C-alpha cells in the first residue's frame, strides 16, 4: 500500500495525473490504475469526479494527511538502518530550547564532537520558535510537533514531570501529604506569573486540579531549578531537569504516588525538527541519531 500512497501524494502535489506520471517517470495509465486500485482497497472515493479540478474528497484528505506521516516514518526507518555514506563534516547549526540545552544537552555535546571531529557545531539556546529556513538552522529541538507541514520531525522523548523541593524548604514548611496542600505552599511557576496556574494530579481514578501560586515565575526552567535547590519553594519540572538534584540530594521527590503534570489532558513531547527528509546532510543525520541514542535512558511510556 505504501507505494500506492506515494503515487497518491505525487498526484495531489502535481495537481494532475499526467504531471504526476511525468514526475514519477510512469505512464499516465499506470498512475490511474494505481489510484483506482487504492480506492478499491480502501473502499472509498479519493477524488471528486464531478469537478474539472483535481479535488480530494473529505475522506481522501483525511487518509492522505495521516498516511503521509507513515511514509515519512517508513523513510526514516529505512534511512536509520543504512550506514552513513561519508564521515560527517562541515557546519551544523542547531537551535535548542534553553532549559533542555543548558541543563541536559550541553554536557553531552563534547561526546558528539569527539565522535565527529570534522563537524563545526553552532548551538543557539533560545525559547523562541525559530524559522529554520530564514535562519539557516539545520536541526531544532522543540516541545511538540512542528506546525509547519514542510518540516520533518523525529520523536525524541515523552516528557515526564516530577514534583520536588529541597530538604531545607521542607524542614521549614513541612512536606505536603496531599496535592490539595500545595495551595498553601510557595510554588515555583513555569510560565507567566500573571496567569492563574494549576497543577494536575492523578492517582488511579482520582483526579485533582490544584491552584498554585508563588513568588517566582519563569518561562525557562533553569531559574526555577536554581531557586528550588536553594530552598525557595516547591517545583514541578521535567524529570531530565531535576534528576541530577535528586541524585545529589539537593532535591527530594514529593507525592510519588501521584502522577503530576502542569497540563490536564496532555503530555509534552520533545521532537527534533529538520528540513528535508530523505536526503539529509550527513552531519544533520549524525546529530539526530546521536540525540536518539543519548536520550534513551530518559524514555518514558509514549
């Protein structure tokens, strides 16, 4: 079916069966037979036959939108199994959101450079959404899927969040025994302090939405982590940011029997976003493969 879907995607991109046939170096009749066979296989019409223009049906639009993702994943899978054709070398520009880049990725970059000494790496730590084309960025590490349909992505991590505080803070203010008690604690807020914040907790069938407030808010997580380790308040932050503090004992987990999240019904997912898909620069592909490798220990359930 994947080969038929590729032809369907080319037909839609080309705007006609004949132009798609030329792009694919196939006979127009072969393209037509392929689309007919795909419609028979699916049991739905893919194109509106009553118009002069080539227009997908509603079902056709739905099918194509989701099947294109499968094509990309299949291409990426095949590509990942192939050895790099040449040793990666040359410039590589990467944009990473600040907290992840500072606390987790930066200490691992020397290992990448030691493995690929010919790569000249330029890292930009910024929480803004960069335009890869306009700013000549090869790879961006972002939270969430790209909204630009012209970009490709690889899933790196399903983000998990942990509730923590320093032993010093807990010695002064006590340890909460239930999520509702957080309303009486100084909570360090991720986001804009002007907005009312809630944290969400789940344990089995129980659900709790807890209003939280505190004297420090930040879009980036680094200031909040520093404040939490210094004893300023309770923090809900990504596991990859707080794990080192937990290992050192500067932070202590709270309410471990509850699953805590800053969102009611979703999880943040971290993706590597890049241009192109089938023919990546060797250094771009090497960096994405490196990210997937070093992030395996952080993987939670998707």
